C-alpha cells in the first residue's frame, strides 16, 4: 500500500557531508540533495525543495485498495491520468467512454460480468456495434489497470459483442463516413477557407494553411495539432519528421513534402513551438463546404475527410500502393484500402486509359 504524504525530514547519509531532504508525496518516497553542509542552511533549502515539489505535482486523492466500494469516477480519472500506455488522442476518446460507464455505475463493485452484459445490450439499442466493441475494450483495459494497482481483487469477464450484432445508428447526426470527393472539389473547398481566424476572443490562428497541409501530408487532425518547430519541421525542409509520438501507429519516420505543403508551412511557421495548435475549426469548415461543395456533400463533410480524399486521389493518380501506405502511415495495405472511396469518375478514368490500345 502506498504511503501517505508526510512532511520533509533532513538526513545526513553515512560518510556524506551534504544533507539530503526526504519526504513522501503521492505514495512515493523522494530524496533530494540540498547541496549544503550547514544544517540550518540545509533546513531552509529542504523546506524550499519540498514546497516547490508539492506545488509542481498536486497531491492525488488516495483511493481505497482492494475495495469494491471505491468510487468509479475517481478510479477512472486516476486511470486516465496515470496509465502511461494510453496516448493523448485515446485519452480524449476514453474519457467519453468513461462518462457512459458512470451513467450506469458509481462504484467499482457494480462492474460485473452480468452488469457489463446489461450495459452491452443497452448500448446496442443506442449506438452501432462497432462503438460498443470499442467501449467494452476500453473497459477491459481499465479493469486490468485497476487490478494491477490493487483496486480490484476479483476477476471480471467483460461481455463481448456477437459478431453478427449491428447495433443502432445514433439518432443525432455525428461525423459520417467520408463522401466521394473529386480533386476539383477539394481545391474549391481549400480556396474557400479564410487564411486566418478573425475572432477577437482568441489570438488569430492559421486556417487555410492548416487544411492545405492536412490534404498534402495525409496527416490526422491530432497530429496536425501537435506539429511543432523544430521537432517536426524547420523552414525550408523537404521532409516532415513524424515522431512515433505523433503517429497513431507509432511509426516514426521522415515523410517527403510536396511543394504546396512546404509553401503552406513556411507561410505560417513560428520561430519555435506549435505550428497550428488545437482550435475549433468547425464554423470555418462548414462555411467553406457550403460555399464550395454540392449541398448533399457539404452536409456530410468534415475536415477529417481530407485524409480519405488524399489517399484516394494519390492512388488514382500514381497507382503506387506502397508509397501511399508510407505517406499515410499504414503498415498494412488493407488499412489503406479502408480509406479509398470508389467512384464513377474513377471508373471512367480506367476505361479512358484503355482506349486506343
């Protein structure tokens, strides 16, 4: 069991002349050198070291171990904060899943094989089976963490979703699968975007360049949000340094840049730090889509669809599957295939290529 937090103590290790300060915080025993030999001066330094550490790392609530009465909300929050195997993008998604669990359960002890089966059945009446599978997979991950931390001392077999289950399409509009988009439509959409935001409530941020880079580089929205100088790009560079942390599949690599991508990046690049950052682009995307795209397409379109469009257009133009896989960060061809949108336009191009032979 983790030790409770306690104040600092001054110690002089055997054979040493410099005092160290020892204290426990968030269940961890910490030793820090004061760098001083005089006990009075060392005591003043020890108090300073302790205060700075506590301010930098606020105390986490102590959760009961091995107790089914543990509040589920506190455990889920601790899991998302402390589990280093969960990446930044996944934390946001799993936080949403956690809200669904908390609408059914308040204590860890309420999560059982039977209650997980009831949860599954209820969710299948609300959302598609693919969503329920993801939620239950995250729940299994959470319970494994809870067991490893000593909070759960019983086995819980979380119910699975039958392979033939389909679930229910959500009644309110959410992000839909990408529509078929032509290169001309993408060009028109990008041209309709404003260069910069104009709201007086936040510092202006680049919009058009961000979506040009999204289309030209195949990058996911989360990766674009975290692009920074000099870690991933420097002005005039011909390639983007995609670190493992930046890539969803953890594939660190250098990705060549098109001329359009380089121009867009160089037009907004800061001296140091985030290039684009995380912002709400929905208003600008919807306005540009209404202006540039057919109504039926604009109704379904969102910024993330640029990735699917780019993969489709790159394969249509080059036919180089291996190259498109690398650019998109797909280790398997079937993953790339899932992004491709077949179209009548592409079928006509195939037939034209055979004419005159």
